C-alpha cells in the first residue's frame, strides 16, 4: 500500500503546476483574443482608408502570420522537427482547401468592414457558428443536442433581424440600402458560410492528420496567398495594383489593423488547442460587448434598435450552445 501511495503522490503533485500553467495560458490568450475580436472592426474602419486595395491588406496580413508562427515555433523548439518531417502531400491534404477558402473569406470580410457599422458586422459574423456546426456534422459526424439546435435557430433569427433592419438603418457608413445589402450584409454572411466549412476542415486536419496549430497557420497562409495572387491577374484589385501600386492608399496606421488581424489568427489556434470551442464561445460573446462599448466610446453612436434586439439573442444562443453539448446516451445492459 505504501508503494502505491508514494507512486500516486508525486504524479498528482506534478500535474498541479502543469494544470495551473495551462489555465493561466487559457485566460491570457482568451483575453487577448476577446480584445482583438472586439476591436478589429472598429480599428479597421478607422485606420484602413476606402481606397486601400483589399488584396494588398490580405496578403500583408498573411505574411505577418507566417512570420509570427515561425517565431513561435522556433521559440518552442519544434521548428527543426517539423522541417524534417514535413511533406508537400501532407500539407496540401491538410491545409490546401481550407487555405483557399479562408483567402476568399478574408477578402469578403475586408469589403464588409467598409460598409457596415462595427456592431452589426460583429453580430452578423457570429452566424459562422451555425455553419461551423453544420459542416462539422457533415464532415466529422458530430451531432448537436436539442438545446444546441434551438440556440442555432435563435442565432439565425438575430441575423435575419439585422438583415431586414439594416437597410433602413442610418448607423451604417453608407446611405444606399443596396450598397449596404450587397457590399455589407451579403459578403459577411457568405464569409460566415466559408468560415464554417474551413473550420470543419481544419478540425478534421487537426484530429485526423495531427497537424499542429502553428504549422497549419503557415501552410494556410502560404497556400491562400498563392491562390489570391493567381486570382489578381483578372480581378479589379489586380488592375488597381498595376495602376496605383501594391500599397496604394496605405498609411503607417494601416499596419495596425493588419498586424492585429494576423495576431488574431495565431490566437484562434492557441485558444482552440488549449481550451477548445467552449472557451472560444465565451470569447465571442465577450467580444460583442467590447465592440459595442468601443463603438459608443469612440463613435459616440449608441447601438441601433435592431442591434439592441439582436444582441441578447446572439448572446443567449451562443451561451446555450456552449452549455448543453450533445451527450451520447449510455446503453443499459
């Protein structure tokens, strides 16, 4: 018995520091991601001029992501090991399709930033949770509980409410209802669908292919950038770059939202790897409050009536979805 006790004792004691450190990392990364999520729309609207070419900001963001991920991998000592074991085939199967999808999604989000007020953008952007759950079920067969299904319907109700009301809202940066719909609401909703699909594919790569978060960030950034560059030859952005230059409309302040967006991409992977989707759900709810607070503080505009109605619906739906996961019923013998 004494041997058994002494064997368990050190094990229990050695787990406590690791658990405490992990918990501290979770809170730290979650706090940073909450601030980044909440502030990103407002900062982008303030520091990115309308004439800035979307492709230039997206590509610069991807370059910053790669640099950050390489530095973090070198710091943790995994860079040499991954370099020796890396193959092109594994990279394409794990990161190729999600990278192309995220590249398109980022471009759509950049368009929406410029045509929606910050809070409306943030709330509509939360519909990606519904599409993530949908594609996760299709790809990984992860089921939803009855409460989660109800929560997802609440989320869609909030998105529809905002879509109907935003056309007559004066809180947006444009007075043209058609421009608000087709260059604000539609792009962010399509981006949410793409985000859900890419998230499910990334989860598959993480669970089945056992890819690390930093490695996927690098691979997806490089592949996504190559896809974006190849598409610019026949796009308006490509013509604008040829005519005005890559950094047309940029100022020193334009780097702020670009770097923040890149850091946010790294933080998403860290929060997911440390705490999973539950903590990320709380981050999203908190980010909505941060966005509303910052918009009131810096723009002096209170949320529109539609946002005030939709905001609690979004918060309630996300909370229910995180608190009532699907549980497999045990068969009684």
